[in-house]
C-alpha cells in the first residue's frame, strides 16, 4: 500500500534521505518536504559567508529544486503544530497535511527573550540567511564611519562571528569597527584550556574586547545592559546566546527532553509515536544527550534514511550509534582556524584549510543533486 512520507526541514540530518527521494517515490510512496525557505544554508560555513570568504551559493543547498526534480512535493511554509493522533501537520499559511511517516529536521533557534523595545540592527546568528542582512548593514555603516559591534554570548558562535566581522571590515570597509564580546561567565567555558587560550589570543591580537563575569540582562536597539548595571552602546548587536530546539514539539504535546527537543529512542524514533522520527538540533537523544553540533546530524543521516524506508515498508529499524569524539574546527576569520580533537589541538592557517576542505567537500557532495 502506498504511503505518505512527510519531511519537515531540509537540514543536515535529512540530506541522505533527500538525495534518495527517488527510491521512496519509485516504490510508490508519496513524499512531501516542508521548509521555510527554498534553500538550506549550511550553518558551519555561515560565519565565512558573513566575511565574504564564501558566497551564498557556496553554502546553500537548493532543497525545493532537488525535491521537485525527483518527483517529490515541496511546500514553502512553516509547521506550527502536529496532531499526532490524527497524523496531521498544521501549517502557518497552508492546508493541513496528513502523513503516514513523519520526520523532523526542524533545526534550532536563538531565543530573543532578553530583547526589549526597538529591535533595529539586532541580528541573531540563526537562521543563517540573517547573516546576509547583517553583512549588508555593517558594510553600509563602515563605509561612512567607525561603529561599535556587540556580540552577546560566550560560545563558538561569538568567537566566529567576531573574527569574521573583523575580516569583513579589514577587506571591504573604510573604517574598522570596535568589536566587543559579552561572554557571560567566561569565553568558550566548556572547552579545553588550550582552545580557550587560542581563542583569546586570536581575538585580542585583533583588538576585540572580551567582557566576562557579567551576563547580559537586557538588549535593545543600540544598547546592551548587563546584570551589574553596566550599559554598553552598540550600533550593531548580534545574539549568539546558544540555540534551543524548535518549539513545535512542546506545542504539540509530544514527548520532549529537558531542552524541549523531540524525545527520540535509539532508532531516532519518537518514544510515544513510532511513526515520527527526527534528527539534528531539534531532537533529544534519550540514551545520551548530544551536543548541538552538525557532526551528529551527519552521523544520523544514513540511519534516518534507513529507518524511514523501513517504517514505510515494514522493515527492521537500525540503531543509531553517536560514535566517539569528534573533530571541532572554528573559523576565527582572516583565513585562520582553531582545531581540536582529543589531545590534538592547534591553530592557524592549516586549521582553517582543513575546515575549508571538509566543508566544501560536504557541500559538493549534496550540491551534485542539483544538476
């Protein structure tokens, strides 16, 4: 019996499934992909797009084109909630869509809960497309005057955004901006000390100020207010305070983990509704909490593809093994990076070259589908 597979999001964890949509369709199944954009932007290359190391075309995947090319149906819309008992997906602008098997790669978002009042010239680091608007605004301003840029958050996103704004201004601007990172307790606090030292050195050599031991309390257009009462003016503000899973699952009454992500078992399958699956930042893996890094989405790819096919055809499900330690490379701008895996830690141009090679290879593999 022909069934309906619905994919919410065209992100990293759905890439292998998207690459093989024709296998589902050739078996007689209907496939619908729902996404808020015709493209999926690879977040790992987002800071590089901000600095113009990469063009938008370098870092995006033409989801709608690939889906339609293989005979699938693409719906440009946002999912608001799911009715799991009725097996229906409710959209922001369109008619409800029913499903037999449903998979989520709905990603994550940066919370705006500390933003009050005016929101002019405040940008979050996700969705990645936002960085294009931020880039245009920065270039417009630094062509005319010196500005200040405030980056709220103390993790890798803040490090990468700061370094790539510095590169953008150095290569394409008339005036260099004053860049400040509001890092909360301390910059890169969950990383090894050697990586932290390299991050500090990279930023301080470029005159980027790091403010620690003081959390941001309130953000409004042109101003960052800290818990200590200190007030910092900023012409451009970036929110990089960490990501949270999509709110779809809580709104829909689906089982969730402590972070609000869809609670899934070892098969990447919803613990309460076996016809629902998920991968990437939007899930909470029941057996072992996973960091919000793209490597897990990439590792989930083949398992999710196999299990979606199995769920449609009545086959055996495959277990997901998160694997061991993973390679981390940060793009700190200026053609340099910081690389770390276990005891192997180094920085400089080689680190960025390795990241650039891996990222471009990843994109080429999936952009081949567009041809």
